């Protein structure tokens, strides 16, 4: 017999899940695909999953900020490489491309 989930059960499972479908499915005691199927049928539930993901992103960023304030060099470098690119904090690779010279070939004109 297939279990049918009520919207209230889905909301409860989403709450605190971090937006991870596997965590929601674990709370519902069902397969990942089953949980996803139920959630994808309801715009409010989709939004709640998204909101949970954003909450976890906020928490993660706050932990990163705490580490930066604590002088964690790795956290500082990560922040600079990802958020301060416009200030020049980006790793680049130098790519040297060599092309052969084709004598007598007019590359500006298409063949007719």
C-alpha cells in the first residue's frame, strides 16, 4: 500500500531540512523521488524548500564571516576570490595560443 502524504506532513519534513531532498525524504520515511514528486506538485512546497536552502546559505555565510573575523586565512582568501573579484582577487591562468600562418589564404572572404 502506497503512503499518501498530507501537505502538513510535507511542510513539517521541509522545516529544518536545509532544502535537501534526501533529508526531507528521511523525515517522511520514503524514497527521495517520492518526496520530490509530492513537493514539485505544489508551488508553496517548492518555495518552502527554496527558502530552507536560502536559510542554510545564510547560516553558512555567517559562519564564514565569523571565521574571517577570527583571522582564518583560508576563509579570508575564499571570500576575496569569490566576492572581491572586481578588486583583482582572482586567480587567472595564462593561456598561450599559437596559430599556424597560412600563406596565401584569405580568411576574411568566404568560399563561393
